C-alpha cells in the first residue's frame, strides 16, 4: 500500500510538492506523483513525526488513568511518532523486565514507537543506583534515565549515574527540585501564593539543582538533560552551561510556555502541576530561550490522572496535566503565532532535537527521499475547540478544556502506515 501526500509544504516552506510513501520510506518527492491512496495536502505543512522526551503512560500500575494503548493513540493524534515513557510506574521501570514490558506493549499497540525511560535509582527512592546497564542492553535499548516525579537529589549518586551511562552514550534526565526547599509546596512561590495562602515552590529549588548538575556534567564529561525548565533563572543557568561547552540539554513543556501561576486563584487543581506554573516574566524567558536554542526542545510532560486524584481540593490533588493531543497547537499559539519560531524550527524543537537527545534512530529525520516515513501533516490555519470528552487519553485533566487552539494535526504516518487520518485514528 503506497500513499501520496499531494501538494504539501515541506516544513511549511517553498513550493507545494507531492510526497510518495512506499515500503515505510519516502520513495519520491516531486510533482504529479501518484500512489494507491492520496491525501489532498493543499495548504498543509509536512513535518517529521513529533518525538516526545517526556510522557507518562501510567502502565503498569495505573491503567485507570492511562494505558500504553490509550496514551500512544493520544500521541499519534497529537502528531507524535515516538514517545519516551517515564519510569514512575508501579512497579517502577527500574529493571530490564519492566522496560521490556512497556516497550513490547508499545509495539503491540502500534500507534507510535515507545522508548521506555529507565529509573536512575531503585524504586525512585534516590538511594541505590538501578540496573542501568541491563536496561541499556535489554530489547528496549534504554538510553534515557530519569527518576522524574522525584529529583535525584544526592549529588554523589547523580555524579555516578552520569559517569555510568557514558559507557553506552546514555543521558540522565533530571527533574530538578531540591526536596528540602519544596517541602509541602503547592504552587509557585510569589505574590499569588502569598495571597492564596498556598505553600510556595520557589524558583531557587529548581535553579540550585540545575546549577549543581551542570557543574557535575562538566566535571564528569557526561550528558545531562534538564526536564521541564520553568524559570527565567534556569534559562540563564543553561545558557551559561552551554557557553562552557558542557553537554547539557533542556526541555520546556507547552504549558510552561503559555500558562501562568495566577490560574491557581481559581483553586481548580487542573492547574496544579510540578514544576508549577510560574509568572509571565518566566513565560517570556522560556519562550526566548526556546527561540534562541538555549532550551533545546519541547516535551509534553503528559501526566494523566484519574478523576479521584484530580477532582479534590487543591492540596490533595495530584500534580500534572495531559498534553499529547494539544502540544503542537499550544506551541503554535505560544511560538509560531507570536513569530518566535517558524514551522522549520518547530520541526527541530519537537522532532529532530528530541530524537537526537533520546538517540532514537529513524525519528526526527530530514524530509528526504530514502528516509523513514515517520511524518506529521498539519493544517496551520485550522482552529479547534478542546473537548476533554472526545480525547483519546483516558484522563480528563487538560487545562485547555473549551479553549480554541490554532493548528490541527490532520494525519500521522508511522513508517509509511497512517496512524491518524482526517484528524481521527486511522
Ligand atoms: O506534574 C507532574 N506530574 N510532574 C511530575 O514530575 C510528575 C508528573 C506525574 O507523574 O504525574
Ligand atoms: Zn518531572
């Protein structure tokens, strides 16, 4: 079965061309091409399939909130062809057995590739290093390791983990949160938290860990990736580390590019997330950092939660928001409509760079003949209204319910096979 995408704009640039997909690859790019099936792509932007470095799929353990099947379908609908599945499952993904299970579930579901993230420490407890080598050697070929949800706060463990994964070109993805500075924290520490009487999560708790870890990465000569950067000061620190030539990369979430901490005044726990929503000046700095390349990529931190964990009072609610199905639209709103990024740069920050950081072969590749047909077709001029009831994710905790967002994913192809057509599961 071959497909031809008619009159599409590669990266939103140049003249419209036809793209023929055959045998899982881009077979030809030109004009007047035909295939077994066709999509009219007039006015549509063709991007490499998006790659998420930070997805919570919740399986095993919380299949009531998400499964690999529902989460990867949500990913495909959002234009993703690969996601990294975070390790804070139950049991924790801290052994070859668990990461292979998640990887196999991804293969069976078939909506997008699943690259399991391995825990850095046993049980995410921050005490003993997990079996990083056996996870790397497993069928899942883990290259990204993270205790996300928790910070690897022990500097010695962090140092040893960065040293250890050098052997197989791995990276430690740090959830930067100094635990003592964030005890009981509920939202960003600032004017709004004082007014609302909610315990604050200060910027310095993130920045102190980032500063420490960057210095460790420089010392060790290892790779550090900083998860969900949320403050202006963090952007400064990462800029400094890159100037030093250290191997440090960073991600920002769509929600930290758009939303601010004053939303906590609603006391609606849908806005509770970790790290918390920050201030408008943080948002501006994050946008600038993503635009100038200080922040390398966007990662969703898709964090689905069951109703009973989210529809409670603020203090008792679990932190996290869903994000896979809205990520590209939120980036379009925050970065493309504002003139900060072109679609070409969106391809870099949501596909090429995250694929490179995760060492994922076959993803984030150029739109060229011979390359794997992992693709995402976007209507840049469409708008849509977010309706949590019609989303593929099993959870309902989107902060954008009822919002009208720009740009719509029309189709997604995984190795030449459509996973999404007409904005619906294929
Ligand atoms: O908001 C968050 N939710 N932040 C995290 O670090 C973990 C995540 C989750 O697992 O729900
Ligand atoms: Zn995290």
